[in-house]
C-alpha cells in the first residue's frame, strides 16, 4: 500500500488532515442561523411600528354646514372611538341631510345645500348651544329597503357615521330600530300618483306595476296595511331612489303608478295625477331620527322646545314660503 505522501505527490494536490470533514457544514449552519436571527429582528421592528399606529383611521371633518360656526378643523375617529370635538373641545353633533326633498332639502342656484331642514337645524342647535354639522349622504344610508325584504336601518346611522338623520317620519317599522325627536312638521297623507291622461283605480291594483321610493315611509309594507285596496298583495314592486326618479318612471310609462306621500312629491308632480283616496303611513311627522344609544334626542328636544317657546320656530314657519316656497309646501306643527 502506498503512503499518503506518495499519493499526494502523484495527484499534485494537498490534503489537510488536521481539519474535520464536517467543517464546511458547520460554517453553513452558522451562516443560516445568523440570517434567521436578522430576519427575526426585522420582523420585531415591523410589528412594533404597526402596533404603534392607531387601529382606527382618523378622519378630518371639514365639510357640510356648521351650526353655529366653531371655526377650526375637527379630528374625529370613524366608528368606535372618541366622539368628534371642535377646536374648543365642544362635542360636534353630525346630521345627515339630503338634497332631493322639495322645499325641505335641495341644492340652491349657487350649488350649496339648502332647505327648511337647514333652517330648523340652525335654530335648534343655536338654542341648545350645540355645535352641529350637516353631512350630505344618500337617503339609503339612513334607512333602506329592498324589494321583498323587510326595511332596515341604514349603514350610515347604525355605524355611527353621524348622530342623526334629518326630517324622517316616525313609522311602525322605524321605531323598532331608531329613536325620534319631537316632530316639527305634520305627517302627510300618502297617494297613488299616475300619468296624466291615463286612468288608475285604487279599488283594484292586482298585477299593477307600482314604484316606491327606496327606504321612505310610503313603502309596500304600508300599502299592505291599506285594507280597502284589493289586489295589493299582487302588485309588481319596483324601487327608485328619489322623487325625481319616481316622476320620470311614471311619465315614461315604466310603471302604472307611484306610491308616495304628498309632501314627498311636492315639486315633482308635473305631468302626474294623484288618487282621490289616501292613506296614512306615519305615526308622526318629520323629526330627527337617531340611534337608541344616543343622547342626540335630548339635546335636540331641549333646543326645539326653546324656539317654540320664544317664537323663533313660528317665525321660521311664517317665513317658509318666502324662503323656500317655490320648492313646495312646508306644513309646520301647530300651524
């Protein structure tokens, strides 16, 4: 057998007999452990940064009308968390308001939201010393309904996007979900509206196409309670989102009739006729709709009672025709 020395000479290479064969594997393991440790440190840093951030995004409330003006940007948390406050630390009450409701809510010639509800909000909040802000939002975020389904509370009010929704009627369905302030307008009657020059009878509406404004008080559930109307359980139901859309549907012949309250259709009856018979879908007239866990109603009722006692509300109602009369009627309580 040849010696190691002869083998080394023949091959022209050297063999280090003093280093164990497992050394390369040990070095690889050491490098791998070091990399894992570095990754762990980076992960801990990232997690610490993430935990230091608020779990709820901050929202700055700057839009909408302010009653009275507090001047100053407001930081408010969305959903759970602290209530929005003004720069002087006063709580801000936020109120959802629309733009397609006759003299009550509309967009003026300058592009701003206007209407009798804005006047009432300003007077009540001033009387109660409250800082109130209006927020435009679709009506369906206050109260919603779908064809064939029970009406339900809107996501905006339930999820605390705002404290109240302006000018909603008190109804059987709604009082089981929300609370209501004292009403400031009288409840109107509900009618069938149909195209001028056509005939429509309320004695039998079997298989008639009838449209309803989505989420409003005069819905198919109310029609179902109108016992003198036969065939009401077999109407073909469709929903629209505004009085304007309802008017267009009727005028275009897409539906046989619309079912809505007289106050809801003020300003939207051109080319339409309404039934002589009417029905009441409301428990009480227009008020502010709020959550049952909110103190908004107490604040509002305090201010409303003050403006009724000092005559400010009566003056608003007296001036309503001069201010908003071209947009439709306003039927104040006590008038």
